[in-house]
């Protein structure tokens, strides 16, 4: 799965599952979910669950920063490396 495919899957999660984005096409690698969409801690937990299920990765809270989970470009890289 390439970066663009991962980005499209993330857009689906952000809009359909988490309901934090009304226009998913506006989300790109420079999007910061924390500052751009005010994602809260409960949504971050939901995001982790969705990511683990969809991408088959394990996210360890001790090894993962909030920036990795809320900065889309970093999140894509994390997913690429987690596979």
C-alpha cells in the first residue's frame, strides 16, 4: 500500500468513523488533526483502535507520541513502518 492509498484510508476513518472531518479531500500530509480539527483524547483512542484494525498494526502508547498520531504525514510514515 503506497502513501496515497494510506492517506485515502485515513480520510475515510476521519470522516466516516470518527466524524472529525466534513470534507475528507481537505486532509493531506500536512494536516494536523490536533490544531486543524481539535481532535480530543477520546477521538485519539478511537483512532488507535481503527488503525490497529484496518492496518493490522499494534500501537504501543509508550513508543508512540501524540504528534505521530495527529500529524497525518507522520501517521502515514508510522503505518508504512508498522507493516
